[in-house]
C-alpha cells in the first residue's frame, strides 16, 4: 500500500524524450498486449518519439484480441487530451468508433427512495465573491429552499434535456460543461490501430511463448512461431493476465473486493435510443447495477453483479424486465477489482488493465491507461541499465489509482439498499483512510479534501456526495455576507440564465445527426 | 368565389352584383386540394378558418407526395414552406449541398418542418403562439369538398346582397358596334342586363368563347392528359395531412383525404386508354369502398388567348385549364379575382389595362404550365408509350433554360411574381432526379464548424417544433371537427 499523501520530493523535469546520457540509451521498446491498451500505447509512444532526435524502435507484439462487438468504452472528458496527444480529429474518430457524446451519468436507486441524480461534467452555479457556490446552496437548503443542487449545473440541465452544450460569452463565465463519450470498443480500437500503423508502428501479431528474466529485468521474449524479441524496455498491455510483469513480481496485487463487491460483468446490446439521451443511465438493483450507454448504431448495456448472489441468466432477465429493453448478444466476463502495488518493475511497466482492474463505473475505462501513458511520457527511461524513474512512476500511479478507486467505493459505501446482501456489507466495511476523511470533512464542512493525484475534482465529489444524500452540517460563515434576499435573487438569476442558454442550444440528436453520422 | 369576393370588396351598395347559376348543370368538383394562398383569399372575405373547415369537411395539407413519378418504387415530397433558413443572402440548399459534399449524411428534407410533419402524420397551427426561440412556422393549405365551399360562399354572398338568379343561358345580346355584351337571356325568360360580365361557365366559355370567339391555345403537346375519372371512397388508415399523386401507366391518380371520405381520380390521356379501362383501373386502386358512381370528364389543357375580352372576363375553367397536379385550379381563379379587383375599371374599359391583365394571367398560367411539364419531362420511366412520349417531348424554352440553370447550381432563379418559389422547384426537380453539378460559391465563406453549428441549430428547431405537434386527426378533433366527420 503506498502513501499517496506524501508530497513529491523530487521534481520531474518534463522531457521531450531527448536522450541526455548516451551510455545505455533505450533503443527498442516492445509492447506486448492486445486491443485498446496495446494500440493506444503504441500510437502514443510512436507519436512521442517522432519528435525525438534519437531513433527509438517501437514494436507492438499484438496478442489475439479479446474484444467482441458488444464491448464499449465510456470515457471521461479528459480522454480528449489523449486524443489530441495522438493527433486525432475528434469528429472523424467518433464517427469511426460509432461514438456518442455524453454529458454526465444519471444514478438511480442507489440511495434508496431518493430521486435520481446526475453527475454531470460541470461545476455548480457560480462562486459569489470567491466562495464556493455549494456553501450558499447548503445555507439556502437549510432555510427551506427546495431546488436540487444539480439544477444549478448547466451541464446537468443540458444532460437532462439532451442538449449539446455550445458556449458563448455568457455561459463561459460560470460553466465548464464538458462531454465524455461512449465508444464502440472494436471500432475504436480498429481506428487507433490504423492510425498507429500509418505512422510506422512495427506490428508483429503473435502468441507469447516465453519470457526470459535476468537480474530482475526481462532480457527477451519469445513468440509461438519461434521469433525472439530483445528490447530495452517492455510494456505489458496484455490485460488482467499481465503476461510480462507477472514474471518480475512477488505478492504485488492489492485486492479491493471488500469495498467493491462485484466480480462479474455481463455486456450486451439493445436497440438504439431515439431521441438520444444526454447521459448514461446507471441503475442499481438488488443484485448489482446496470448501465445503459447510447452509441450511434445501438445501445450498449453492462450489468455488474456478484456470482455469490446471482447468475448471468437471472440478472439478464431482471434487467430486461426493469428497463423494458430488448437485450441481445450477452457475454459475461469475470473480473477481480484490484491493482498492482508496483506497476513498473525493472525494465517492465504494466499499463491499462494489466495494471489496474476496476468496475466500469464512473467512466473510468481507459482513464488510468491514459494517466499511465502520460506519466510514462514524462518519466520515460533514458538508461537501459537502470530505471530510477520507476519509483516515482509507481508512487504517482498509486495516488491516481487509489483516488479513482475511492470514488467508486464511495458509490457503494453510501448506498441505502438495506436488506440486500450485495449492498449491505459494503455499507459497513471500514473504508480506506483518505475516503473516510473526505466523507467526514464533507459532512461537517462541505469541503472536499483533494490531493495532487486526483482525477475527480471538487464538483465531482460534491455531486456524488449530495446525490447519495450526504448532508453537510455547517456552511462557511462568509456566506452570511449576503442577505437572504440577495441570495434568492442571485439564485433566480442563475436558474433563469441557465434556462435561457439551454433553450438556445442545439439538441444532442441534431448534433449527432449533423456531426457524427 | 367571384361573387363572394366582389360582394365583400366592391360591395353591393355601390354595385349591383348578379350571379346566374343553373342547378341543372353538374359541377366538376370532387375533393379538391389547395395551396397556402387560399388563406389570404379567405382572410379577405373575413372567414373564420375553423368554421370554413367544418363547413367543407376539410383536412389540412402540408404538401404533395409524388409516388412513382421518377421511377417505380420511388417517392418524393413537395412540401410547403422552406428548407432550412437562408443565410447571408444565400439560399439554404447551397449550404446543405456543401455539407453533403463534405460527407454530411442527413437528407435535405430533414430541414423542412412540413415534410417531417407529413411523414409523422402531425399538424398544428403555429403562427398564433408566442415563439421566443424562433422555431419554424408550419405552412399549410386544405383539402376540402369544393361543392361545399361553393355553397358556403353562396350563403356568404347572398347574405351580402348578391342576387342569385336560377337559369340556363339561351342567348347573349351584344352591342352591334362594339361587340360588348349587353345582356343575357335565360331559359326562364329572365333578361339580365349588365355593364361587366364575368364568365365562370366552365370549359364551354359561354360568353368568352361561344359569344366573343376569343380563341384557345392548346397545350396538349406538352401536357397530354385530357381526361379524368373521379370517385369518392371510404376513409381508411391514418388521416394523412397531404395529397398523394401516384403516377400510373397513362397518367396519374390523386388521393385527397377529407374528414368524411377520400377523394380519388385518375387523370389520363385517352389516346392510350378509354373511359371504361380508366374507370376499372381507378376502382381497383382505392383504399376503401367506392361511395358513388365514378364521374367522367374530358378537357383540353390550355388557355384562352385573352382572359379579358371587351367587357367580359373569363375566370376559372373558362379561362383555361391545367391538370390539378399541383392543386393550382382554385388558386388561378383566386389570382384572377385579385388581379381583376386591382384593375377594376371605374367607368370605361381601357385597352391598355385589359392587355396588362391578360399578360399577367398568361404569365401565371405559363409559370404553372412549365412547372407541371417538368414533372413529366424529368422522368426515368419509359415503361409505357405515354411515359416515353413525355420523356422525349420538346419543351418550352422558358423551361429548358430553367432546367439548364438548375443543373449548374441547384437554383431555379425564381422571379418575385412567380407562384412556385425556390423550395418548390428544388423539391420537384431534385425529387425527379435532376442532378446538380455544384452549389453557390459564396456558401463556402463560413468555416466548417460554423456551418455545422448552423445546420445543427436549424435541425434542432425543426425537431423541437415537431415534438410539440399532435397528430393530424387529434388536431382536427380538438379544433374543427365537422358534423359529417368520420374521425372518432
């Protein structure tokens, strides 16, 4: 378990992969893996090295794909940064990936009978005189105002009304609404692969036969057809089997099932939704939860549950009845939530699902791959003989990983589904310390304690806590600078403003029709 | 219509308006379709729209669906209203064509509210609501029972002092010097004198032709259909808010939905089939039980050489005839009435003014004629001699010039005075399959992002308005259901 609260002692110098020490430069990188993890890694690295003066050979040993036509990715707005890093033209990539815009996620039935809430990718209201809007809302709610917090989020209102957010001068002053995507995994991966090959990634399809280890490093790998590959640096993108790094590690897995109870995912399809909704729907039920994600040509479904309490057949029937959707082509995958304590050992770094295994909750798929690849770019080793960068990498990745994990745990922990075995245990289990502190602080002061390796920001945690009915007991006394009348006027102005702006915005359906079809 | 209009505008205090009509002579009307300018006419008369609809068993019309005109199994829609929104002085279609060339996938019809509403079977009057978001308004006209319209207007006219005399015309008395009509003698021995005569006697043209021998231009070489057989049938299926015209072997068939029944007719050329064959064909292609004996009529497509001759103005079928392919018959009558009122003589007949009237009416007829010819000429069908003929026939220069221009840039260069505007020409010419080479260069001025944003906003507005509309049947049920209506 790493200590992510320890501040960084070393500063990291951002490098553009230029080599300073010429003793043992990295000359060859071998990526062993499959699917999106592998191809995104290949594309990112190849793209990065193109601007470098040193020629570094990138070879992708592509293992057989595990993707089915049902697989999909739900990704956060920050995934756009990855796309610009690989030089993707957004609309073309979305079209190729049958992708759809997503302005948030709507959670239903997690916290008992209370109303569904939208976790939108936007902040709330506007800060008056530098004080966080949430503090004003707490005071107003305590005085009897009934307007839910999410009504003050332009992003949430847009998501609910299936509008595509277009900014103008007015909205830019208070909203930061952004959209993530739902993508067809197979089509997305194909598009990334094409791009990678187009810029010269060396592509060797094959099956891994053996891995030779020497002095805590991988010295070479051999394929089923006899080919031997010698590289200076190895990247393990092989998924949960972690075919490379498992040869270098001892007792390296942190399991999280006491906090995240599910161990099975069923993936399926349903007919397209029309008109397209602006959010993914995440509904809890007795044995688990179901996610509904519109794509361009179908609706993707995932059902997350535990084999201890149900079966694939049973949850499928239940979900079909609950949603009224015609569900087809279901496949099931087992998984075990957890992460590698050290992701970079010796000359091998595990990325993507070989590093971390998370629930598909909160659109975090591909996110930690993205974080890992970004860190790898700035910490790329320049000495084949020794890689001290690994420690820093591991420390920072640990921070990101645990913070994302905690966000997911929070959903489960704050559930109010009493009397249901799948849900009961996680309500009472002892939480990771940082999460415990976050909840306590939010309950008492409505502030979110964030450290430096956080994916989710103040507004994301606020949205989650408020949505799951965590009440803040006291508000910032500076709020009292404003009289009740002043606050009411400000609130009404905000709501009116949001309403007017939203009305002017194009519908998500029209945006998709014009831009993505 | 003439009597109603004159009684309302000229007024019976200043003029004596007499209408001579015979109940013995049958009228042509079955169900009729109209175009939006009819609302202007109704407004001049001060008619309440819901009352008018109830009195005539009317339904709403958003356009015409042309089935099998381009080729078998194909259909396109000629809507009222506009495609998208014209921007920066350039027609919307140019922007759409640019976007299409860049890979855009949405058909241009998706930017027209009337087409979308027709496809969804919806209707609503929109211009009486506040519209802060600038959503598109729905343009519409009506299908109605023309004979009920006539009797409705008769009640209107008589209430305003129009004198109706029953009788058939036996003799027309002319001034021996000028040739002007002085009086008409009826079979009932009535003698009706007048200064100014409006000939609404139909194809016969009792005054304009049989008396004044004005002469007729025959256009059958361009529009060969010369017969029609019509029959009403029981309503079936959803109440559609549009007319359907289905091209057949030797002509075309209309389907006009009314509140209480559906009007049908086969318009054909008798060089290829006879009356019995046409009747049998029509009766096999009804979607409900026939409710009356089929009625036959013949006509010669064309126009009187002068609509206004001496002190007689021919209005309606006496002035000319064009097949009802684009529902123009009633409009041409109303236009003639409007022009006549504009140029109404004070105390003598001015030859210059009369020539002007005649030129204007000729332009109106020519314009409609060209538009109708286009439907036939630009067909891909060649399955019968009829279609092979129209596909290959020579056409007026005015039309061939227009088609040439349209092929180069998707615009018909419509003049302000023309009845059919750019959207109509686009709908029909593109619908019939005329390929367009390229679009207006100024449509390239805006950036790709700006173009997509504008298209998205237009599409959003169309969808938004559409979502607020009830079904056609529901709207009628709530607002203007007639006594004879079969809408439950």
